[in-house]
C-alpha cells in the first residue's frame, strides 16, 4: 500500500507500521473469537486502518480511504490466489479452516506474494503521486474523487453482504469475494491513474 502510493520507507514509517501491525493482529484475534462479528473482522480492521492512517500517518481522510481500499483489494486477491494454489495442491476448505499450520502457510504465501508485488512496483517505479503530505488538505468530492468514493462504497457494502450470505460456506465466500475484488482492480486503478494525471496538470 505504501509502495503503491510512493511513501518513502524511512525508520519512522517502518516503526509505525510494525506497531500498527501488532495492534491490528490483536484486534483480528479478539474479533474472531466473537461469532457475531468474526466474519466481519476484515471490515472492522479496514475502518481502524483508515483512522490510523489518518491520525498516525497524517494522511488526509479521503486519501486514507483510497489507500486502505487498495490494500484491501490486493490482500483479498492475493489470499484468493494462495487458497487456490493450496486447493490445487490437494487441500480442501475444511482442511484450510481446521489446520492452523496450513492456515499460517497460506497467510505466509499471501504475504510473500504481496512483498513480490510491492518489490515489482518499487523497481519499476510504478505507483501514484496524488496523496498529499498535509493532513488538512482540502478535498472536493466531485469528478474522479466522487467516482473513486462511489466504487469503494459499493464494493465494501457488496462485500459485507456477501460475507453475511456465505458466512457458513467458505468456498463460495472466497470465490465470490476474490472475483469481486479482482474485477474491481482494473476499474479502481483506471480512475486512480486518471486522478493522478488530473492532479499532475
């Protein structure tokens, strides 16, 4: 996420990322212990990440939403790829859910895929420059900004609905959610690139 939006990886950023990762891992653990909200832990973390990026990293709220959404869709797609690879290797959904070692291996594979993508973005000098460094930067919600916000709102609401519908069917949930986010990527990044070009002119 930070690589995509061309944040410089200094010691301050790395330290804060580690602290936030530790805190959110605890949030994830405790929310999953509560059956009523366990299926929604991803979206609870999304909300917390938006607030943390806004407050701790001083990213304007609108841009924090955009950055975290890009992180959300990439994590869903990479997790879907990792689960698909595990399925090709012979693992079924019951084994994935019931085997903590297998779950950890899939999470590790997802992390490695994300790191590889981030490395590719960095070495190719890809990414977007439109995120301002000033937290009080005024944002007008019109044009491309409005389109980006609408895409995020629709996809998040749709994903929550799918989570509730397929909460007892892991396979259907993974396939449907991954497909939605995979289809969202080109549309979202098209408008992100358009915004990048608009802000550059």
